[in-house]
C-alpha cells in the first residue's frame, strides 16, 4: 500500500511535515524488529493538530493485518471507552500510536540491558545518503527501543505538539517519562520534558493501564482495574482543558510535577468553561470521525 492510500485509510488530517516524517517511518528497516514481520504500522487519527495522543507499546497480529494501531481485542477495549467520551476523543481530536511501530516477535516487547538478541544498522540518514542496504550489527534491547523512540515517537510528538499525551502501560510510561511503576503513576497528571532531554514537548502526560492488561483483569474477575481504567479516561476527558491551561515555566518543565485536579486554577485558556470547549468540538463532529 502506498503512502497516499495509508494516509487516506488511517489519517483524518495530515501536514506536509508529517507526510515527510511518515514516508521515512514507513521505509524504516533499521533494526531486526522490522525483520520479524516486515511491516511498519502507521498511526491512526489526526496527524496534523491533535489535542490528544495515546501511546501504546507495539502493534500485534491484528494491527499488522489492518495496518492500524489498536484494532485487536485490546484496541477495541480502548476504543469502546473512548466512544463514551466522543465529544472529547474522536478522530479529529486524537491520534493513536505506539512506542514501537513494528510488531516484535510473538508480541514480546524488547527488555533488558543484557539482552543482545537484536540487530541494528547504522543511522538512517547515513544509509539514505549513500544508498546502501542496512548492515546489521548486534544490539541490545534498550538500543533498539531507544532507536524507535528517537527516530519515530519523539519526532512524531515534536511535529504534532499535542496538549495531552496518554501513556498506556508501563513501557510508554518509562520510555517517555523515565518513571517506573504504572500502579504508582496511573491516574495522575504529570508535566515533564520527554525522557529528561533538553527540549520540552509542551504536553501534559496522563498514564493508565494498557488495555490488554485491563482485558486480562476482566477475565480473572479483577474488576477494580477495569473500573480504574475507565475512570482514568473519564478524568482526562473531563479535566484536560483546565489542566493544560495551567502555565508552567520552561525551566520547571524538565522536572516531574504532579498536579491534582483540585489544585489547578479554573482558567480555560480563553474559553468560558470546559462545556464551551466541548460544544465547539461537538459542532465540528460528524458520525464518521468517532472511533
């Protein structure tokens, strides 16, 4: 499928800058993760000016088949909850993506400093310049994940500049925030610079469980995890406008800062209320842009 067909299928809006980024992303064969299934999965939703970007771990079998993130059982779990808040989360306001754009072997996320079962080529820019086929060298799990983070997810977020990033599961939480423990960090608004680098993505981060974990808990009768997941997304839908209107100096953005909703002043970024913002979003909505 060519890039125009992928854009038409997956994206409701796209900038020229994002189109150039996507062309590079779809051509990536830099590490051995791609070599397992030989497919890069494009993001889904608004790739021009989304308010929300949801970040999962990696595509699975169904995602490879459909060429979209979050279309399998876990994806339907997520999308079903998003539909409950369709004034806020829809394909005109939201982008769904993953930390890894390719499916790892047997859905096993690369893990461990000592794990050297992977291979990775020299930088993509060098390969493009000299027109050579990638020559693979042994690499650690951390190296291949960081490559995907730097080359794809961070670049995507820098282009899109969403107001809110929702991380789904422990891996996106760690790689985007350097914080460990989804149980301790879920359900909170965090303002941080991405992976403690010198640049600030300008977004607020909210973390919750990965929907695949939610499904497992539902099947084992652990209903409180399901309820927490649903409550987390409801919290994002109801409080994002107030939270993102809070000004944070750039010097403070590099440090993790947790904000309780009750501590945020009721400043709606020039709008009278969150209800006015939702009304504006609702006016632009049509049935075909819901999840």
